[in-house]
């Protein structure tokens, strides 16, 4: 299955991407994770992306699109993929359509929108902690690790993202409304959009997501 997750910052894209991709047995491709890995390794790509990310602005389309084109050419993406955080502008969506058509005569199967309001986003982002080694996402109140600051899965150090400061979150929400929300109409017009309520317990949202994806080819699971 070729699937895109769309939703505002803090909607739970990364949290859900992990479970959905495992279930569908496709690679999870998160542009935010790829950029952050490049920033922490100090690569040329990371140096280009850092100032945009720190402000909560989008990294320019040309940089982002080349990175995704390369990643989609890897052999594991031939069976399908789950994109988390890409596309994020209408030009990125148009380029993705072109890349799939040119490389594999393929199309997206479905775009899953995670719907949450701004107040919930702010609660989620202010308490997020991420594992430095495995990228697992925790929350100090909603999904706390057993020991503060330590990942339960691999004992990695948990850190708070630079762009989760209140003023940067406000800009990210503004950027989402301005540049990314138009994608919802773009995909709805093409009959690819399915939206779910992304509030409530994480497991319930995963079940809701898999249920919504069934008509597009996700294998049946327990309800
Ligand atoms: P990116 O990393 O993609 O950030 P984002 O879209 O702002 O989304 P987040 O990762 O903040 O939120 P999420 O929806 O993944 O939520 P999560 O699961 O973590 O991008 C970062 C930056 O990179 C961008 O600002 C931009 O600069 C650049 N970039 C990336 N892609 C780009 C592109 N295509 N073009 C240009 N630039 C690009 O959950 C959040 C918190 O909530 C966690 O603590 C989690 O534990 C908690 N939580 C999750 N679900 C629930 C629940 N059901 N109940 C309670 N808490 C929950
Ligand atoms: Mg994320």
C-alpha cells in the first residue's frame, strides 16, 4: 500500500505511523526524522535544513523533494510505503505524483488525515519526549516512560525537540494552516482522502485508522 499521513504538528502522525507501517509491512518514511538525523550528524543536508526547522518553517521544496525521491528509490519502498510529514505543500504533492508515475507507473492508494484541534496539539507537543537512538515517541503525561528521561525500549536518552518551544509551535500551526491544509482539498478532489478523529487513546486511534484503511487494501484485523 502507498499511504500518506497528513495532519497538524502533534496530531500523532509519528506515533501512529509506527503501528500502521508495522501492520501493513511497509517502510515508514518520516521526512522530519530524516532531517533531524542529518542535523545531528552535521551533514550538508542537515546544515541546509536546520535554520528552517528551528523556526518551524518548511524546508524549501527542492531540498525536500530530492531527499524523498532518493528514499523512494530504495528497494524496500517497492512494496509500498507510509509517508509521515511529506508531502506538505501542493507542489510537493504534485511532484510525488510525478515521481511515482515515472519510477513505477504507480499512484498513491490513500491519504489518511488525523484530525485534532489546536489545544490538543499544544498539550501534546509541550510534553513530547523522543528517544535519541530509536526515535520512539513518549509523552510525560499521556504516555510516560517508566524512568524519567530514559526510553523503555532501548534505554536511549529522551530529548525535547527544539521546535516544541511554545513560540515555534505557534508558527508551525500557522505554517500548517497556510501551506499544508490545502493538501486536504487536493487529495479530497482526487478521491484519496479519508479522515479520522485522532483524539482518545493511542490504541483506539490505531484501530480507527486500520478500519478506515480497509477499503483501500489494508488487511482485516480485529475490530
Ligand atoms: P515533523 O517532524 O514532520 O513535525 P510535524 O509535522 O510538526 O509533526 P510532529 O512530528 O511535531 O507531530 P506528529 O504528528 O508526528 O505527532 P507525534 O506522534 O510526535 O517536521 C519537523 C520539521 O521538519 C518541519 O517543521 C519542517 O521544518 C521540516 N519538514 C519535515 N517534512 C517536511 C516537508 N515535507 N517539507 C518541508 N519541510 C519539512 O505526537 C506528539 C505528542 O503527542 C507525543 O508526545 C505523543 O506521545 C503524544 N500523543 C500521540 N498520540 C496521542 C494521543 N492519542 N493522546 C495523547 N497524546 C498523544
Ligand atoms: Mg512526527
